[in-house]
């Protein structure tokens, strides 16, 4: 049974459609915001927007009981919380890691559309990059 079919057996169609609409918009914004973490004048806005996106995904996926999505969005939200407290731009390693995270969230969007099971989280995404070095 695919993820969409499973959701439809437990939740109202309108809730699922609203989640997927918002999720698609958030996933679409991720990569450009992540790239902007390397630009001094865009850093603050981008990290705040990314934090908001991952917080919203964490909340919605928690309601829908999408455990892999809850786990990864919580992990990324914690990393972004750290980045919010820093000054200066994010390093290349951090940006690359975040883009790989965004790729998985995009894959999950495809999993929803194709009614597949959610793709597994690669272990490498659960290892934080060195966020200190510039």
C-alpha cells in the first residue's frame, strides 16, 4: 500500500490534498533558499524561511503520522536553529547537505504522487556537516 492510499484510509481527502498542496509549495522553495545561505545579504531571510518550512512540515507530518518525515524535518529544524544563532554565511558543506535533504523531500513528493511508500532516509543525511568552518 502506498503512502497516499494509507493516508486516505486514515484522514479526510481535503486534509490530505491541503497538506500536499502546501508541501509542494514548500519543497519548491527549499533549494533556492538553501543556496542563498551562502550569500551574506540573503542569509538571515533564507535561514528564517527554511526554519519555518521545516517546522511546518514537522507539524503537518506529525499530525499525519508520517514518521520518516517527522524524523528528518525535526533533525533539519534543529540544524537550522543552530544556523539561526550564527553570524556569517553557511559553508559549502552545509549547503550541499541541505540540498541533499531537499532532494529527499522532493523524492517524497514524487512518492506521494505515485502512491509509493516513502523512500528511505539515507544514513548520510543523518550526519550533520561541520557547520563551523567557512
